[in-house]
């Protein structure tokens, strides 16, 4: 947080406080994200078609048998 400080002498109450957001880290992060986006876009556009083998079908669902004894 930055603060304006007078040149000394008589103070006129509370010093004025300047509240500024430090935008340098924000700009750095945005530039990194932009570079990553630019690098990854060409990778996503080049697709390779693969003929993948099909797997075995799942086994049939076996229902449990209910036995009632009277």
C-alpha cells in the first residue's frame, strides 16, 4: 500500500492514503496465459486419425435368483 508523505512541517490531520492495485503481476500472468494459448492452439488443430481396436463387449448382466422358503 502506498502513502503520500508531506515534506514535513505542520501536518493537517491524517495523511492521505493512496490505495493502488499493483497491476504488474496481473499483466505478467495475463501475458503468460496468452503465450500458453498461442502455443497450444496449433497443437489442438493438428489431429491424427487413429483406428483404435474395439474392446470385448461387457459380460451380460446376470440377475440374482430369489429363493423363498415357506
